[in-house]
């Protein structure tokens, strides 16, 4: 594809280089780790040095004089867009054809006769589908997946290899469940007794609304009664644990190794960075954010960013952590002051 | 079932409403997210507002005048019991029949001829059982499970889909291993050398005593020599990592994403909240507790609750973390005092 | 085997007991949890008490008068070596024959005809190998493993049960992937838009160089473009998450539940202890170390040890955390000083 045609296909550029219309673009690449005849992108000045070294032939840029000057000096083909990352995502989609198995049912799959299978469904080798499952149209189920009884999978959803969907779980349309994840498993519900732990049966179920994505080796439990619910368009990374009865709003994003304990309720567009923990029965308002490793409990108001453990306002955390390394010195200073003032310490 | 009959079946109520003996109870529900003709429960005044809004027709209460007043005002059928959560667990068990596959061996399961299989065992599709396994009576093995050679599974234990039990592991009776978990895997044992890491073979094995439960996507390693041992009735949540040679006592509970490093020894009824880490060769006494995200190392005495990283007494942690957000202000105050006193800072 | 012969076979002892050449050694054991007629080891004086109680008949020791005195007093056979742990690893290898399935292809395995399979390969029951895979010589693939299309597995590598290798991933020679791990899965790449999250296709791939080991239930993502690369001889424990585009050097070691976010670059011999988090686009120099639960971001110089969150120099962390429990007391002291000095607080 010529650069000129790429610009046209992406259809989002405010401006683009006119000296290089015929540069052949055959793929995409990262700004470093790049090859000639590929297009890359640069989001901000932070990546200026990388732009100076890229081997790519074309670059997608934001409105930024300095980056543009570099691109020009390097003789790169360039296009300026409102959101370079967004445009780059679309450039990838132009060149990359994700692997999709053909819409056939492998003869080694074991499918209960009571299961309802939609049109145009791909079911891989050694898949197991138990009784009364309902599989929508154009669903893709990769090898080794296990569906317990009475599971529902919405249209066009993709279940990657070896993931497990437990009884009664309802996966919406256009969801992706990555390899090794477990949806709708039993919540961790035990009652302490003198003799040990009494198991509380987990009679509820888990619901994933449409466009939810769940990373590898994550688990989303079901509650003893009622439902666990993940809101539409929420994206969940790898090794995330979501406890029984959690409810999340729409378009949340949870990074890897996040844990959300039972009964917590999160609003829309809540963002949890890596390794965040959210305690039992917590509340997080719309648009709230917890930075990496934060321990949230009680409640976080809408729009607020919190950090640290226990979680405090992010700016306060930054101020406090900036002096954390001076704690010992502060302690000594107080002792000296007390001594000078003749105070007991 | 009529409310009167439910009260009788549960057999634990101190007192119950007499005006509503014939209310039909057809199931259980959470206090919110509830339906008419179900029974719910309320543990404490914390849930008073939820009780005011519940759609349930009956409620299990502790001895608490205020909750009782609400229940009466709402016209709910009520019963007062010593431990509402315990009684609710039994109410669930009355109405909910957990999924249990029939005691047959699926023809697609691959079972080594040397394996000994007990009576009344369910083995699901695509299960693999290697040489010399011993499977007790009434065991349930869900689809896609893999047992390496010389594994022992005690009577009535349940292995959920795709879990893996490594060579020589011994699972007791009445255990539950959830989907995706790996028991008896190789410990992380490498010796640093000039050329890199020399692998130490892991010749030991892992033992789970009776009534142990392990959540989804957890792993319990075996040691280079000797055994890793999880004590009777210990309950382990999802994404938990237990290192080589760890020993735990009875009736411990480990919440999600806990990690216990190699060689640690825990007493009975030790509780680790979510994302706790226990360092190499640590010791925790009977009944000790670590709150969420705590980093334990060295040793924790019996009965003690610790928090923070590094772990300190929980009350001390609460006091210190209460002033953490004032650190910057404290630092400035010390500077001002030093200035006023003409001290070097 | 007689003790004399064991010493000879190990070939590393500086000195050994001559009074006990004929003690029969039939195996290895931990210093406690030990049996007669086994050999154990003791690395340092820390284990002196355990040495006083061991049931083992022989012990591998470092050059240490006190340990030697104990061994002699106990009548143990002993050998002194430069690195007891290293020698013990070799002693295990003398007595322990790890389980290795025979080099056959199980008839239930589903292998695409386009896959190239080397010599002497073991492929277990219910394995699935998709199109264009290249499997080297002497590879072992345990039951239930799934290889997506165009995967490469180097000679002698071992893939444990139910692990999943995604499209285009390249596993080097002599690697071990433990049960439940997922290699080359889609990176967590989404672009925020007004309507929610736009998926960025992950067109890259993951490379594991030779002698890499990955624990159970870990995941190593692939990037949107380019590669994720794990350097030769790097060892990764259980439940570890490695994000898209991460590059590590050689001989790194990552303990359980470590998370490394997208785009981070680590040098050679970097060590991350349990539950460490490394933020997006971080840099860690050769030989740097992060202690347990550390939150790394920005950059860590070569050779440096960091701790805490946010990460600071390890010695500073020790000093600060030593006074953390006195924070409340410090705060009160400052208030009293201010009062005494008539300062506003």
C-alpha cells in the first residue's frame, strides 16, 4: 500500500506529508524495534528520541511542532491526527489478520445433545459442552474449553483455549475470555464454626455483559445468592480475581493482578492499575481511579484518584511518599529538639 | 415450603414470627437483589438500611431489637438465631442442589490401566489419568483434568475442570480443587552459578489433608525433598501461590492472591487476607491473622494480628497509617522548629 | 550407595569424614523431616539447631568449624564443599529420576497435518497442535496442552499439562513451561474513546530464549507490534504476569506473583522477589534487585537493590520502615513542641 492510500484509508489525518506519497507501507511496527516500509506512531515528546532512531518509513503524529520537525529531518512520511494511538490501532487492523479458526465443530468435541448451538460457530478440538448450554451465532470456542451446564454465550464471543465457564454463567455478545480464565466459579464462602469452616453453597451465577474482555488465568466468582455482574465494555487483564457478588459499571478497566473482594460495587469507567486490591463491600464512584498497588476499602468518591495502602488522595500520597525516605532523619531531629527543649521523649 | 416448616427444618431459631406461618418460601436471596417469597438474612445493624428495602418475604436475624423492629414494621416473617450466617448457609442448602455429574466414566477419558478407581466415581470428558493413580470412592473429576503418575485422591473429593495434579501428590478425602489450579508442581528451586541458574530437581510431593479446598488458578508447589503439607479443613481462595515445603496447620483460610514463600510454617486457624505475602521460612502461630496486603516475614506470635509492610502490630499500623497523610506537613513543621531554634537541619 | 562412593561421584568435596566410608546412603532429605541413610545439607550457622536434630546419616557442609563440630558430635558422615546447595542439587539428581513420559504420540492428540514434529517427541493425551507448528527434537508435551498456529518449540523443551502457547510464539530450546501457563496471549491494549475501549489488535509475538522456565498459571503477553522477549536462562515462578513488549536480559529470576507492565526493559540477572510490581515502560539495570512487594517505576540503576512503594534504596527503606511504627508518636511530639514554642500547628 502506498503511503497516500494509507492516509486515505485511515481517513483521520489533519495534515500529511506530501513529498512522500508513494512510499510503500507493508506493515506496522513499534517506534523502536522497527523496519523500513512500516508505519509507526509517536504519542508525545516523551518518544522524541525513539523517533530519531526509528527504522520505520512513516509515522503517525499528534499536533506537535517538535515531533514534526524530527520526522521531517529524518525524511519520514508523516501524518498528523487527533489521537495517534487510536489511528495506529486502526493501522494495525489494516495490516493484521487475527487468527480465527474456521466455523466447524471438531469431531473430538463432546457436546451434550441438549445444548443449543447457533449458526456459524467454531468449536475446537477437545472442547466439552455440558447440558443446556446456549451458544450464540458466530461464537468461537478454542480447544480444551469446558462449559458447565446451563451456560449462555452471546453472539460473536470468543473463548480461548482451556478457559472454563461454570454452571449458569451468562456471557454476553462480543466478549473475549482468554486462555485459562475461569468464569462463574464458586465464591469463597465459608462460615467459621468451632469445628472449622462450614461451606456456604454458592447458588448464584456470574453475568458478563456485552463487550467484556477477561485476560488469561483470571477468575470471576459467583455468589451464594444473586449474581456477580461485570458491566458492558469492561476490560479485565490477566491474573485478576473478582469475588462473589461484585458489581461493576460500564467501561471499567482492571490491570493485571487486581483483586476485588466480595460484595464490592464499582461505578462506570473505574480504572484499577496493576496489583490493586479492593476490600470487601467497598464502593467506588464513576470515573474513580486507583493507582498501582493501592489498597482500597470503604469508599472512593466519583472522579477521585487514590493511591497507597490504606488508600488516600493521590496528591497526598505523592507528598507523603516523597518524604517517606526521610522518616529516620525526621525521627532523629525530633529527638534532638526534645533534648534541646528539655522535653521527655 | 411454608415459613413455619422452614423454621422447623432449620431447627435453630430462638424465636420466630407467629403471624406469618404460611408465607410460601421458595428460595433464598441476598438482602438486596432479592425477590418476594424468598428468605434472606441480616447479620448486624450495618445492614439495617438494606433490610428496609429488601423484597424478600422472610429474614434470618440475630438477637437485635432494632433489626427486629424493622422486620416487624415491614411485615416480614422473621426468625432469630444465634448465628444468622450459619443458618442462612443451611437455608441455601435446603433450596439449592449443586451440580454434580453422574457417576460414570466418559469414554473419551484416558485412564492408564494401572490406575485404581474406586466405586461410584464420576470421570468427565477428556480427563487424563496417568499410571498408578489411586482414586477413592465417590470422587468427581470434571472434564479436562490431568492427573500425573502416582497421584492419590481421597473419597468424595471433587476436582474441577482443567485442574492438574502432579506426580506423587496426595489429595485427602472431601477436598475440592477448583478449575485451573495446579497441585504438586515443581518448587521454584534454582542454585545461582556463574553460568546462570542450576535447576534443583524437586523430588518431594504435596499433601492436602482432608476437607481442604483450593480456589481457581492457584498453585501449591512440591519441594526438592520432603513434602508441602496443607492442614485439614484449610480453605484457599483463587490465584493463591504456596511455595515448596510450606506447612500449614488446620482450618487456616487464605484469601485470593495470597503468596506464601518456600519453607514457611503456619499454625492452626491462621487467616491471611487478600494479597498478603509471607516471606521465605516465616513462622506464624496459631490463630494469627494478617490483614490485606500485609508483608509477613520472620515470625508472628500466636493470636496476633499484623498489618502493613513490613508487618507490624495491627493497632500500631492503624495509628501510623492514620498520620501517613500528614507526613509532608510533619516534615515542614520540623524544619520550622529547627529554624526557630537555630538548629542545623 | 556407600558414603565414600557418593563423595566420589559428587566430586566436589574439599574434605570428608573418613570414619564413615561405608554408611549406606539411599536418598536425600531435608535437614528436618529427614530419615536415616539419607544425605542432607546445611548452608550456614542459621541451620545449626536443625543439624542437631536431623535424622539424616550424612550432611553436606560449607567450611564452618561450628557446623563441623556438631556433625562430628552427632556421628554424621560429612563432606565439606564450596557451595553446599549446589552439591545438594547434584545429590538429588543422583537419586531422583524425574517423571518423563515415553517418546510416543498419544492417539487422542489432535495434530494439524501441517505441523512439523521432531524426533523422539512425547505428545500426551488430548494435546492439540494447530497449523504450521514446529516442534523440535526430544520435546515433551504433557496432556491437554494447546498450541495455536505457527508456534515454534525448541529441542528438549517441556510443556506441562494444560499450558497454552499462542499463535506465532517462539519457545527456545531446553525451556520448561509449567501447567496452566499461557505464553504469547494478547496484550492488554485498548484505546480510550468516548464510547468506551477500542481494542488494539495484538499483531506481535512472544519469544522465550533457551533455558527459560515459566511457573504455573503465569502469562506472558504479546504486543500490538514487535515482540515480548524473555532472555536466555531467565526463571519465572508461578502466577507471574509479564505484559506486552517487555524485554528481559539473561538469567533473571522473578518470584511468584510478580507483575511486569507493558514496555518495561530489564537487564541481565535482575531479581524480583515475590509480589513485586514493575510499572509501564520502566527500566531496570543489570543485577538490580527489588525486594518483596516493591513497586518499581521509572528506572533502577544497575546493581541497585530497591524496596517499598514507591521503590527507594533498600537501606533507606529499612531505616524508614524501622520508624514507621513510631509515626503517631512523632506526630504527637511535634504538636507538643509546637505548643511549647507557641507555634501555630
